[in-house]
C-alpha cells in the first residue's frame, strides 16, 4: 500500500505535471528549456506497477504484505492480509 501511494503515486503525479504544456515543466516534449520531458516518469510508473502486480494475486485481492520488486512474492509469505493494505 505504501509503495503504491507514495512511489507509484509520486511517479504518476510527476508525469502529469511534467507533461502539462500549460505548466511548461519540461516543455512537454517540445525540447524547449534546459531539458525535454519524454514520458520517462510514466515508463518508470508502469515498470513499478508491473512489479507490484504479483502482490495482488490473493484470494481477496488485498495485497500480500511483502513483495520483492525483483523476484515477486517471497515463498512462504502468509496469505493472511490486513485490510489496512487495501487502502
């Protein structure tokens, strides 16, 4: 839950801000200013979301308490989930 709202939410929020041409953060891919934003934060958010998906593969859909972002849910992780993890 914490990773979902903080890391994933932060990447998505950053993408929305950087891609908004009215705000002119990153010049919305126009190549203007000191840097050009090309959607990199959205790509990172998608990668993180794909790595988090195994944690939601439970009978209830409430995520496991632990997921290794490289290897998935650890062997032996308890299927008992806390409703606090549901957000």
